[in-house]
């Protein structure tokens, strides 16, 4: 019997795409024991924007969240998304920081590390792969991920060569990450057949979004073409800028006699649990109905779900939603100017923010963000195509781009020492230090709040005595 397994995304990418990763651990803790019995290939629950969101918005320790997930999902593969040399931040970190982050991730409960680079510059995922192999347990899976997009320089042959390179590097599985949901059924068929011919029995995974309305057709054609694993979301958190529905794909695959390994009763219980949670966030405005719709224009803009939901949130905060359509139209122009980077974190934020800035100011590139300048300087890696010459000259002048693999990339210890000194008695663990290295301001605020809460609780305890 043919088998296709499903990764459940509601704990990470589904809510990241629909409501900018504002789902707190407390909202879903009560369903974890049921999810553990569902039979998913994996549960994507960490990485991506969850780390930032925990510290910045939710008042949670992301490491404590991971430990609680591990405790309540003992029989499931816990999966995270890692941005290679960027980790979960928005800049490149030194090799020793990348290695320590992965060591701590595995130690605290992660099984599957899906590693990608926004530019598909595989020099930027090599350190993460090596660290994953170094600290691997018998359950650890290193999944090499390709950021999928369309442009004059992104061809089927190019993607096949990328997959062969990931296999040669030593990854256990390969994932095609169609973050904007722009992969068509036609493209899926030709791409996946070509890749499977090239990599043999190696597990191939497809991650896509419903943004453009093509995802169900694309997944169907991908399954016919030999895909092994697909990403889906429990149905009330599916659709729109999220993934296709877990239960719907289970039902369709079952009729074709394809084994998913899922327990139908359990996956329905999971969806029933999340229904009132979704409604709560619709009612309070954190889940904008705009994220739940289909936008075929994304086929032009190539905008992924998380980027779209964040852009809506930011424009709403600035009382500038009347500029939404203009900002969307500006995105492909900025992307072309920057050499057609795939719109995935951190490039999606950089391109999106620059597009919004261009529209709000009313003059293109009058104000260029520091991140875009660093990208043009070469600090993120090699652009897929040449950057617009005029824009490049505005940033570089007569200088040449730098190599993203900076000379002191392998330095050891300095950042950890500096972080411990900066935190002082707020620091209790290596995880606190790592959080501070990734997000210094947010972590400092979180740790100060943690200390203040504990001191207040101690005062109440003494008063009660």
C-alpha cells in the first residue's frame, strides 16, 4: 500500500501565517496529549517566528515552551524550522553560536530540524547540518530545505541540482518549501518527478500554502508524482495563508487507498479543540479575516502567508491599510531589483518592509533599511540574480560586495561571555544566554519581568505566612 505521511503545523506555521504567531502555549496545552496519539509524521511546533513572538509578545520563555511540548508529546517527532546561519533571528551568527543553539534545541526536545537558507546559498546551512549530526540522537532528522519560488533564474533543472547537492551534503530528508503557495500542479508534477528520479528513495517533503487557492491541486499532483510527506493544518486553522486541511487530505487519501497512519477520531478531536480558540482570535481582531481568503494575485507578488499577515498587522498599527494594495504591487518590483530572492524570512521581511517604506514615503529607495543595505553588501549570501546596478551603486558606491562567510566566522566564546556579563544575575542557564544573543532587547525585558514576578510572588508568600 502506498504511504503518504502528514506533518501537522497548527502549533507553528498555521498560526504564524494566520495570526502572526500570537498563539500562546496555554491555549493548546490541553490538546497535546491527544495530538500525541494522532499518528502524524511530525508536529511542527517551534522555530520560525515562535522564538521572537514568545519573548516579544507572549511573555513566554521559548525554551520552557519547548520543554513542555516535549513532556506532553513524548511519542511524537517535534519539528522546528531553522534559518541556517540566521538561526531564528535576522542576521548571520558565528559558527559557535549556531552549534550551541542546535545542541540546546536537541537537548530540550527537538527531533526534526528543517534547515533552510533564504537565498538557497547552501554555504549558510552547512554549519547547522554539521551541528545537527554532531548532537543527534537516534530520533534526530536533519531535513535540508529549499526555498521555492519562480523567477527567470529559478528553473526545474536548477532545483534538481539543489536537491542533489543537499543529498550529497548528508541531509536525511529534503523539503520543498513553497512559502507563498505559488507552486502550480503542473510545476509540482515536473519538479517532483525530476527530483525523485535524481535522489532515489530519499524522503521528499512538500510544504505549501493555500494563499493562491492552488494548494489542494498541487498536493494532489505531488502525491501522484511521488511525494512522501506533506504539511497540513487542522482544518479550522487551515486555508487562506495557512496550509491545506489535515482532515480533508486524510479523507481524500483514504479513498485512494493511501495510508497516512493517522487516527481519524483523534484528528477530529484536535480540530474541535481549536475551533473556539480560532473564534476567540477572530473576535478580538488578532486573526484578520483577510488572512483567511484566497488571493490569486499572490501568484504575481509571491508573498508568503506569514509575510502577508505581518504586513497587514503593521499597516493596521500605522493606520495605513489604505496603502495595502500599493505596497503589494511594489513587492515584486523590489524583489526584481534585489535579484529575485525567495520571499522567506528574513528576506520576506526585508523586501516587504522596503516596499512599504517606498510606498509610504512616496519615493523609491529614498530610505533604504539597514538590512537591505547589508543584503546588497553581500552579508546574507549570494543573490540568485544580479542586483539592480543603480540600487547597488547607491549602497556600495565603488566598493565590492563582501563574502557572507566572514573571516572570524568560527570564533569561539566571545559572544557567550559578553552575553553572560550583560545579563548578570538575570541569567540562570545557557538557554537564557542563547536567547539574549539572538534577541538581546526582548530577552532582557523578558528576564527582568520574570525576576520581578518572582519577587512579587515571594512577597505574597511571606505575607500569607
